[in-house]
C-alpha cells in the first residue's frame, strides 16, 4: 500500500488523464465514498486539478477481491461511471464538510445529475512520499469551493 503514497506514481497516473493543452496544478491521494448516489466500495484514488478539469483516477489496477480464491473485482470504478476527467464547468455544486482526523469530504454534483463523493485526507500517508500533499490539497479545495459562487 505504501506505493500509492508516492508523488511520482501519482503524477504518472494523473498525466494520462490530463487533456491536451491543460496544465497540472495539484494532485493528492483521496478515497471515493460514493458514486452516483449509490453505495460504492471505498477505494483509493488520485485526485488532481487543472485550470478547467477535475481528475480522478484509481491508484492501482484492481484485479481480485480475494487472491486465494481468485474472485474477480467487478465493482464499477469512477472511470466507468463518470470518467477520469471531469470539466469543472460541468460541476453544479460542491459541498465540502469536515470529516474524521482532519480529512474533508467533497460531495460533487454534476449538471447531468451524476454524483461523486470524495474524501481528501489531511496527510498524504506515512514516510514522506507525498511532500506536497498539504499544499496541493488546499489548491484543490480552494478551486472546488469557488464553484457555484
């Protein structure tokens, strides 16, 4: 699990989601809590932001729910439900609330009715693998707070 708290790994994954002509502004490790108002399995994602897009991509490729019995993981991902690159202009609202241990929950509703709830932890894991986590988290939250104002 320590590999997901690596800023280089995050950058490599998020770079594949950035539309041409956009510049990466910030990215952090986060957790999905809900997708499209239905309960979803909690899984680790990288959340990034550019001038015009919110990026959400899984940290690792999921293969099996149980390695011993080889039960395939067929849960839908954010990418399958919403995509990995969400235009900020399509976000209707973003409600940000404090959560446990300094984390924040971001409830994002898109203009087409789609919904995504993310949790952005206060810290980017142990060991210093994400040295810009606090700075990047604040940039993302500042941008999301401006939506709908």
